[in-house]
C-alpha cells in the first residue's frame, strides 16, 4: 500500500475503506470477516480492520497454492466438513493443515485421537509438528488440546460444549478434528455427526470428520451419499490431487 504520512498512521480501517481499496463491495468484506478469513474487530456498532491484518490477508492471497492455503479459502466459520484421505499419511496432512488454518484465525484447536487407538499422544504431537503445526507452543499458549477419549459420543459433545463456553469470552472459535482410521459403522459416524450439527447451529465451531478411503469404501453407496450430505463440505485427498466441494440447496423450479 502507498499512503500519505497521515494515512500511514491509521492503524484501524473501516469496512468501506478496505472495500474501496480492493475494488469490492462492502458486503464482500463483511463476508470475509464473518468467515474468519479477514480478522476484524467490532467497536461499538462498527467493524474495524487492522492495517496489519489486511496486509497479511493480501500476502496470503499471493502465496502459491498449498494444502493450507486451499483449505484456508475453503473453510468457513462455522463449518462442518468431512475429509476422505487415501492413506494415513494424507489423513495426517489434512489434520495438520486444518489446524494450521484454525491457528491462523486465532482459534482453539482440539484433536480427538480416539479414532486412531494405536496412536500414542507423543506420536500424535510429533506427526502434527512434522507437518508444520507448532503443537507444543500452542499447548503452552492454551490454544491446543489433545484428547484421547474413547468413551461414548456424548462425552465428546460434552467436552466440546465446555470448551465452547470457556472460549466464549475470548471470542475464539473452537476447531475440532475427529479421525476414523479404522472401521467404524455408519450409524456411529452419523450419530456423532448429528450431535455435532446441533452444536454448530448455535456456536462458533468448525468441525472436521476424516476417514480413510478404505473405511468409507466399506459403506453402501446410499449411506456414503447420506454421510456427505450431512456435512456442509467434502475434502478428498489422494496422491492424484485434492478435491473440495460444497453441498448447496437444490435450485427452485422455474
């Protein structure tokens, strides 16, 4: 940005100023703020954007396409997506990228590791660290939590409810990740999904349910469609590439 000395001193910008500078309508800027893509703050009844946040937003848009960058453009707040990965390595890459997007947006990150019963806590941390997530720093800051709970689904929902309440005053969105690396019956997966959907309707929550391709392949075709439709978006990741899709309402008849 090239500014006059007086403009350069301005730390906070209005939505209208940002919209004019970028050549978009103010509603677009409001949408970016609501989705968490452009960090904003509300002062009274008006929204303000830090100049530094806007510069970071523009820099991120210029970066080469990466998995983190692709998911950063895809995920919204709140959101509820399912990820299907070809193998465990790709499953863990999606996990780390999901959390890195949540970290960038100032969220509280929660990994439920019960879906990978053979994965020890230190190993889970090491995998995320290897894929670029600074787990130990985030734990020290109180922004990352690893849960090994393998109990009833109700316990997981209760933990999320507590975390949402704890973060309410800070304004942080909770980013929760569930992985199914072993066989899970469809009714269990759908029961969890229904419980989490109820939370999403009233809270700032982003949830990613991820399964291995071989697990999803074991579900009947009709059940697979039902599962995808119960999420707001689908992430497919294989060695061949990445596919991102959204569920949209059926258009009204002409």
